[in-house]
């Protein structure tokens, strides 16, 4: 693996992991499109793939970036989980949200342990990945269309959200002026927007939260975005774009971290020989990219939708299928 390959894939991973466009899909398609040494060096489908070890290192960096960005939230959530276990109670917002995240992680954790190897070795080829990326785009577009129909039948929408769930509950993004009552406006404060969102997320039923989290299982297929599929499930369950994005990022943190840490030992063995420097470079770029991405997306989804990402996936997936067919 060259230093250029490591830098490009590392930066791409950091961005694509949190944008709803599938980081694994891009990590497979980019080398396949470029061809040559890239296709030879960066093959994730082989059973003992150094490239997979490299991607594992990038996942750890991405999870670390998420923890750093949401550190205040994770302090509250972990404190809530510990107090819940010690006191044997589930009463406040932090305790309930902590258990929703724990329960939501179980289905995808079990599925990953049982199916990850099969999915990676069988499906992590260029053509299936391009098809899954196109399908991911259709899922994002379809989810937005269904959400629009639901909004048209229900409460009016203010700034892309239901009026009944607007800024009075803290659902706006930082600095946004929104309606808080008849003829009145206010601004969302960064200090309260996170806890307010967590209160709404913790108010979900356990079954609904677990079903939203279980949507991550589909992301085992390369080309299906973890954050995208989780957001669509959240939108279908009635969450706002901002709350769905926040829930997807919180759910993704332990899953990404566990996937990386379970295979981190591979980097100390033969799979890491000769590429540890490249892993370090790629991880730094991935971590920086992930931090900047989550910072941007938490604000973006306060007022905007998944449609641009859906069209991107459709166009890129279709273009890759054509490219592989005629090449």
C-alpha cells in the first residue's frame, strides 16, 4: 500500500463513514475504477486482506472522532447507564437513552459477528457494490418521499420539520431562528439543543428504537450506508431529520468502535507488516475527516434532507455499473 493510497482512502473513509453514501462502498469502488496497482493493493474481499486491516484502523479513528465530538453527551449517557445499573432503575432521560443504545446495538452486533466475513468475501466486489450503492440512493430518495407524504397528511412543516416538534422543544439547529409560539420566534442555544434532542429520542418506545437500530444490519452489504439506512428508518418512525441523524451517530459509535477494536490485533500481526505507517497516516486523516463531517452534518440535517445524497448514490452507482460493463 502506497502512502498516496493510504492518504486518499483515509480521508475518504472519514467523510463517507458519516455521510449517507457508504464508506465501505467507496473503499471498494475507488480502487476498482482507478484499476492497476490500486485494484491490486486495495482488495478488501480476500480472506486475509491487509487492506481490511487498514480499514479497521480507520474505523477506530472514526469512532474516536465521534466520541470527541459528542463527549459531553457520552459522559451523560455513560453516567446514566452506570446509575441505572447501580440503582436498578430507569427513570431519567440519560438512563433511558443509554439502555436504548445498548439494546439497539445488540442486533447489529450479533449479525456482524455471524455475517461480516460472508458478506465481505462474497459481496465486496466492484459490480455488486455499485449495485448496492445505487440501491442505497433509491432507499434515501424513497424514504424522503414517504416522509413528505406523511407530512402532507399530518402537521404542517416548518423548516423541514413538523411545527409541533419545532424549536420550543429544542429541535432546531444552533443559531436558527424558529417559531416557538404564535407570532413569537427564538434561537436555539448549543448548550440545550443536544439534551433536548436526547429527551425526544429517549421518549421513543423500546421496540421502535431497536427496529431503527437494527436497520444498520443492512450496512453489512457494501454500498449500503449505515448512517443513511438508520436515518431513513428513523424518518419512517417519525423522527425529524436532525433527531434521526443524531440517533444514527450515537448508534454508530459503539458499533464502529467494536468492529475496529475486535480486529485491532490484526494490525500487530502479519497483516500490519509494512503498512503501519500508512495506517497511522490514514487514521489521522480519517479521524479529522470524521470530526469535520459530523460537525457539518449535525447542522445540515437541521434544515435539509437526504435527497442530494440519494441522487449522488444513484448517479455514481449507475456510472460505475456502466464503467465496469464497457471497460
